[in-house]
């Protein structure tokens, strides 16, 4: 990808945001931490997976086959405890800065659910809510689906027009998100070199969640997506030909730039945790396939003596990190007879928590500027038209918030619309 800085596409300005999608400051009175959710015990596993796969017609027998990693962990997903810890850390940082903002927690696929959280927020007397999600990058499942969760929850609870519900920007390139990975790579490189020797060849694998090629093609503002595909490369044919992979490549380069001793290392962007039928193309290469390609019996050239996995696509050590990387990828490394390290995710790292609260302060008008590193500008607060759009199996498009073309209106918009209608 070109090192030219990519700017956010211009669209029509709205009542409370400019043409670049930057919101005017608001006096928010509550925060919502929105996440994926996960089971809390063996009895929760299948109901949770039914929620995740709702509408796909997958029988319980098949769900039981994919429940292995949860069953092996006592039916408990680590994401819940991670989110409780993150919520507490955000609350502590807000308090340290003198910000009196209560933090609520709501999930897409398990209790506490987003609609329940919104009802509690409203019952507690709050009317202007900013949502911070546990997904950093831009694609349907990482951004737009959260906006759908918010939009559908507003309609389900009847709170549309009585509650302002906005979403914080995607923070993949915020220095607070990137710095923990820089620290982790530096520490793991020193550790692995101590084990293997200073001159041993080491390959860095930057790992993120794979998504369908069609979702990658739809990711991000349409104008920016077109710029990245300027050579007409199909998604999946060239790295960086879509917004999702381009964001990850840019963050990977920035992480490497922060570790001078890693400058000469070979590295790859790899994917993990794909699902769905094999006939549907997803972003590749798979992390285990790439490890085999580089260090397996058919490998050519200089073979790595060890791998460092940097899970730059993930916020915390949830199941897909603990199982897919710490279990499966490590097993692949063991079978290949090479060293293995996996750097920590941001989790509750002080820089990450401070970065999230910095973004909150941006939206409150308490912090000038919009911090961002790498080739992309700080992401828009309000998504561009058709950003990460996805048509459901029944042909419908779900209602969203926090976008130029959002269907669900907040308190201020509802009041303004009513006033316009009386004019």
C-alpha cells in the first residue's frame, strides 16, 4: 500500500457532524461498552452459539461440533472477564480525569444484551450515550454490525427519539491501541532471541480475524475502497486491495517501525478463525498454513527458527486468541520444531485504556485534535454512506445509527425533525 496519507472521504454535512464525518462535541452523560458476548458456563454454550448463528439454519448437532474450544474451557469464554476488567479500568481512568460518566456494558450475543443495557441507561435518567466497542477495525462485523445492534435495540426498546446514541470512531490507528503491540513485540523478540540465539531467523506473523472476501470488498467508505483498488485487483488477490486488510498492513508497519531491532525481520499478515462453508472465499493465508509454508518440509529459502505472533486484530485475550493462537498455532509451531511467542493484546494496558478515554474526551470537546498514527487519518465519527453495507439473507438491510445514511434517529434529530415539520 502507498505510504500516502489517506484522508476520510467528504460527504454531506449533517446537523451535528461536518463533511468529514467528525461530530461536534456533545455533553454525553453515559458510556456504553459494547462487545460480542460469550458463554459463562457449559449450559450457555449452545444457546450462545444459536445466537451467533441466528438465521443460518444450523442444527444443534453442528453447533456442538464447533463448541469444542468452549467445552475445553469449562464452557466459559474469557471475553466476559476481560470486558469486566476493561469496564473497571475505563471507570477508573474516567474518575482519575474527573469525568463523571457511568459506564454500562452490553453484548450482541449474550447477557448483558445491548437492548437491556439501553433500557437501564434510560431508566437511570441518561439521555446522551456514547458507545465504545471492543472492535478496532473497519468491516461489517467490527463496525456496522455494532451500529445495527444499536439501531435495532433502539427500535426494539421504543427508545428511538428519546435517547441520543452515538458510536465512538474505530481506533485501529490510535496510538493507545498500537503501543501495547509495540511493547509486546519488543519483549517477545528479546525473549525468543535469548532462546534461539541472536542470529536465528525469526518471522513475525501479524494475525487478525479472517472475513469473507465480500465483506472485505464492502468495508469502509466507498471512495476510499475504490482508491485502494486502483489497479483493479480483486479482494484477496493483493494485500491492501480493501480497507480492512489495508488498515491491518498499515498498523503492522507502524508496530515494526516502533521496534528498531525488528527492522530486518521478515513478516506476514495472516488470518485466523474463519467459519462458514469452504465454497465461500475468505481472506487468506490462514496462520497455520502460512507457518507450514514457511517452516514445513516443503519450505524453500531461509526457514524461520521461530515465530512471533502479534494478534493486532484483537482487543483482548478472548477465545479466538486463547484457542486459535495459544492452542492451535502453538501446536503447529511445536510440530514444526520452531520457537513460538504470542504477544499480549491491549486488554487493560494503561496506554489502551487511556486512549479510549482520550477518544471520549474528543467527543466531549475536552481534547483538541484527533490522534492517529500511520497512513490513515483518524477514522470518522459518523460512517460514510453505504460503509460496510450488507444485505441480509431475506434481502433486508438492518437499521443503523451513527452514519450519514442511518435510519434510526436520536433525541436531537427527532426534536429537530419535529420542528421542521411544524415550520
